[in-house]
């Protein structure tokens, strides 16, 4: 099954995609994570993406589309995959449809994560990530057991993502509303959209995702 997680930054797509990926053995294809990996190895693509990401802008469509086009051809995508953070514009969605058609495949389901703006700002600005293993915490709602220590790998020094700073967060939410939200209509027209409330506890959101993708 090919599933898209659609929703604003901070709506919980990434953590839920990881859970679904573990449950169903479908890889999680997060374009944000792919860019962060490129940045950590200082590749040309990473350096190009960073200049956009630091401002909360989208990386140009052609760069993202080419990167995903290579990734979905990987044999691990054979039985299905979860797209987390892609597509984010109508041209990206059209390019994806075209590519999948060429592979005699198609998107099966799009899960829309619905949540209020205020809650998104709270979640994003309080988010802290372990730079070593990628575990995600929150200063208020998901504190590590020992301050500044990662519960999973014990690394000291949890970091705030550069683009989770308050000034950048507001731009990312604006970009979502203007450039990504039109995809709701795009997938509604295709009859593939299922909306869930992302403002519930983790297990309740996951139950709704299972129902929406069964
Ligand atoms: P994320 O981790 O999904 O919030 O993505 C972090 C940043 O990576 C975004 O703010 C964009 O700058 C960039 N990015 C990730 N996915 C895409 C995409 N599909 N199109 C354009 N830019 C993207």
C-alpha cells in the first residue's frame, strides 16, 4: 500500500509514520530526514537544501521530486511505503502520480492530520531532538527522564532543530497553508483522503490511522 501522511509541521506525522512503518514493515520515506542526512554529510544537495530549510521555505520541487524518484525505486518499497512530508506542493503531487503510473502503481490513501495552529506552535517550539539517535522529546509534554539526556541512547545534549525556532516556525506554518494545504482538495477529488484528529494522545491517533488505512 502507498500511503501519504499530509499535515502541518508539528502535527505528528513523523512519529506516527515510524510506528506504522514498524507495524506494517513498510519503509518511512521522510524527505525532511533525507535532507537532514544530506546536511550532516555536507553533500552538495544538503548544502542547497539547508539554505531553504533554515528560513522555513520549501526546497525547490525539482530537487525533492528527483530525490524521491530514486528512493521509491529501491526494492524495499516493493510492498508499500509511507510518504512523510512529501508531496508538499501540487507540482510535487502531479510528479509523484506520473512517476507511480510509470511503475504501474498509484497512491492508495492520504491521511490528513488535523490540528489547531496554536497547538502546532506549542509543539514545534518545545520540540527537542537527540542528535545521535533522532529520538524526539518535548520540553513540557514529553520530557526526558533525566534533563538533557536522551532516554533511548543516553546521549547528553538534546538539540532544538534550527527550523523549530519561533520565528521560523511561523513561516513554516504559513508555507503549509499557502503551498501544501491545496493538496487536500487534490486528493479529495481522487477520493483518497481520510481525515483524522491529530490532537489526541498518541495511541488514539495511531488507532485512527490504522482504521483509515485498512
Ligand atoms: P520536515 O522535517 O518534514 O518538517 O521538513 C523540514 C524542511 O525540509 C521543510 O521545512 C522544507 O524546507 C524541507 N522539505 C522537506 N520535505 C519537503 C518537500 N516535500 N518539498 C520541499 N521542501 C521540503
